[in-house]
């Protein structure tokens, strides 16, 4: 059974620092991996989607890497801002139609 | 605007009173699903649907029903709600874009069963 782990569970950094969020999964046979952002009491916003054949994806200040063989993905957020404060979730999909398996998330606080 | 909508956004009800949470997407997505989110347990899939009239159980289907009569709608039905179904519910839909299947989520429905 696929298990997705996110460490740390919570992270606090001063504004301007780079953020590094980790996601690990136990079964490397994945179709894709998706990073989401969730603000308190709100829905999930898709940040980046990485196909199993890809090594990384970039969008603005965000960069996500994928090492499928070792079962790890890392989300980098450059030059963090207070508006980046949120919970970040990673999720893996086992096949094209299968359900997403979520990690528990990393709660990020960026202090001004 | 492409979106997944859910109604109601907030609902307080009593044990045993049947309720329906609606979900609609305007993106012509084939795949739709329902999740619940609970502290310490994360997001867990309740039911999913791969197309009209095709539905299947997720990880935690007990106490829930779904139907998919139209492509755009995927309502979640609680026939006899119980307090352990108090949770934050999300509807989601997927399409196959350039990067593969990407999931989009609705804004959530916070349900309290007393």
C-alpha cells in the first residue's frame, strides 16, 4: 500500500529565505505527483504536476523535483513571502485514473 | 471561469437527517471524486467516478452514496448522517492535460452533524 510522508510537519522561516519541503513515497510505481497549497479552511490549489518521466517542473518561484527511484519529491519556494504561508500537500497518483494518495502536509509560516 | 463548485459551503445538521452535497464542474472532465479531510488523518477518498453512470468506492465509502447521471454533476448523499461524518468535504475533477491527469478541487463543504 502506498504511503506518502511529508517532513517536517511544520516550518517557520523569516521572509526572504528559501523554503524546502520534502515528500517521500513508498511505492515508486507512480503515474504522477502533484503539489497543492491549502489555505486555512479553504480548498486545494494545484501548484505543480510532475509526470513520472519528468525530473522537475518550474512555475515562477516554485520548483519541484522528482526522484522516482528513491521515492522522493522536493518543493522549493524561492525568496519566501508572508503570502506563502499555508499548508503544502503532495499527492501521488498510481495510474492515469487512480485516486490521489495524499501526504499529511507541511504547515508553513513565513514571518515578515 | 473553469471551476469546481460545491453547495452548500457550510452545513449543520442532526443525526439521521438525509442530506445531499452537490458538486458541479464546467470543464467537461470525465473523472470526479469526493474526499474528506480530518485532522490527523489527512485527505481520504470516499467515492470516485470515471464517467457517467460509472462509480466506485474509495477508501472510506461507508455511510455515503453517490450518483453520476450527468457528466458535470457528482452529488454526495448521506442517507443517515452520524457525528463521525463531521468533516471537511472536497469534490474534485480531473482531466488529461499536457502534463497528464491533473486534479482540481472545489472550495470545500464543512459539515457538522450533531
